[in-house]
C-alpha cells in the first residue's frame, strides 16, 4: 500500500521553478506519479491548488504592443505564451526569462510615416521639371514650322539654281520649277520668288528662294542693285504694317529676306566694281554671304590666293559680311565665327547629279580626268557652306534679320512718320471694319 504524503507549507521566496510534478514512492521502491484527479478525490473534491493557496507571482512589466508593419515584434501576454509556468500553479515567468528581459533592450517603436495622397502622381513629387521646357518648345515649333527665305544674286551662268538645289537636296530653284530654255535674259533685274515646303524628320520648313535674273548681265549695270534693295525694304514694310495693326494676326507671315548668297565670278584676280558696290549698299539691310562659284575652274593655289585677295578688298572697302564681328555675343561665339570668317568666301561647286564612286552614290561633276565630289572637302567647300547656313546658323540668320536689320528699318520709318507708318486706303478700311 502506497504511503500518503500531504504537501506541507511552501517556503517563502521567489516563485517555484516550473518543472515536472514531485515523484511518490511505493513500498516496493517503484516511483509513481499521482494525478491531479487522485489528489482531488482524496481531499473531498477540493482542487489541489485551492488547498495550498495561490503562489506568489513576480510582476512582469507589460511589453509595448508594436503597430503592425512597423518593424517590431508584437508583444504577447504572459498567459498566452506556451511553456511559461506549471499547469498547477498557473503561468509564471522563470528567473532566466526575467534576467533576459532586463539584459535585452526592448525594440523601439518606429515613427509612423504619413501615406502619400492617392490623387497625386508619385513620379511628380519632388520633381519640378524645368528641363522639359526644351521639349515643350520643340513640340510647339514642330507644329508651327519654320520660315526661311534665301536670295541668290549673281551673273547668269554661275550655277545659282544648281547650288540651291544641291544645298537643300530638292528641286527648289526657279529653273527647276518649269523654266523654259527659250526664255531670254531680261533687260532689267527681275525678282522671282518660289516657295516650297520641305519636311524632314517631322519638321516642316517653308522655304522661299528669291532669284534675281538679269543682275550684271547688261552692258550698263549702273544702279542694278536698286530693284533688289527695294524688294528687301518692301518685305520689311509689309511686316511692319502687320505689326502696327490694331487686330493683327496671331502669326505674321514672314517674307523678309534672311540670307543673301552673293556669287563671285571665279576670275582669280580681284572683285569687280559691281561686286563692291552691291555689297556696300546691301550689307546694311541684309545678311550677305559671299561665295566663289564654280571653284573647280581654279587650281588649289589659285583658289587660296583668290580668297585672300577677296577678304582683303572687302576689309579695305569697309564691307561687312555675315557673321559680323560686332554681333558676337560671347567668347564661344567669337571663337567659332572667327574660324568661319577665315574660311570665307566659300569656294563651292554645285551639282544635282549622282555618280558611282568607290561603291557609293555621291553628288558631283564629271570631267575627263575624274569626278569632282561636291561634298568632299578636298575638292570644294560646299560642305562648309551647307553646315554654316543650315545646321549651325540658320536660326541666328533669322534673329539677326529681325533684331538688327528689321529694327533699324523700323526705327527709321517710325521716326520719319511721327511714330506710325502712313495709313493707306486698305489700312483705313481694315481699321474701320475692326471698329
């Protein structure tokens, strides 16, 4: 028969270390373990825990509950943590866990970050977008397009129409637009303007080629530049009238001459008096770019010597050609324009025919000793002229025309007429209709 052992009073002190229930020994020495049910039945149905009283429990400070998603672990109540106490005495924290809770620092709660408003695009927050102004200007300009008006002046037979066709790689000259070979040379200088719309890479440009047939072809060429100067001033006057109108157009048509290519005959000696007089009168009202036509008729030594002589004569006579030195805005522009001025006048060759050279199709002129390649810098300077007029200085040509030559004409006209140009009959009718 097993010996009944009644549990005595528990010693005072810290909480009982959780562990297996106490073992009991039978008379035979075999250990046995009594269940809680047996103890309850022996003491009249009173639970074991009620007989010995509640055990002292060491108070545990509550751990902060972290917000979900803040990076810290969620604190779990002690009564919900498994394996923290004796099932008879209730959940109790051990000495080891109490010591660890004092050594290990509690994780700090991270500050809550406010959420971004859903209505604002996240890509635009913190980004101003000043660099997109260039893209806005590009889109606006591509919609409206460009206007560029170029004038060619020189004697007949110097290849003006061919050079313009080569410059834009299109049939844009007067002769290419239905010219009759039986047409006679006019006795006086005539002005003929041909307009085209050229599109490349989605960019549209309204190109106007102004030809001057009959210039310098007569025996008496006195004042033959006057019709050309009159035409240039008429375009300034037309633009001025559109500006001073009360209800003017949103976009004024620009027919002003932006560039004038003056063709010099390849004599190899010096400039003619007609060349000097023309450039002296028109250099103040239009951008003049002198070029030596049909440069393939001269040797390399003759070409270099002729170019130096032309530059010296222009400087002696006080003739300024584009780009003018006083219009250089900064040191970078001055350095670039100085190189261009040293190469002018450009010795060019024009051709709109293609030939096969070393397996490539090139523009050139066929001669008994070979093919002169138009775009080859060792043969001529056409590539320099094309890059100068179209690729690098086309916009500057327009700005100098508007800010310098047109403003000079505008200031003179307004001063001569008391501040406003004279009212014509057409202008008066438009003014009355607007009122």
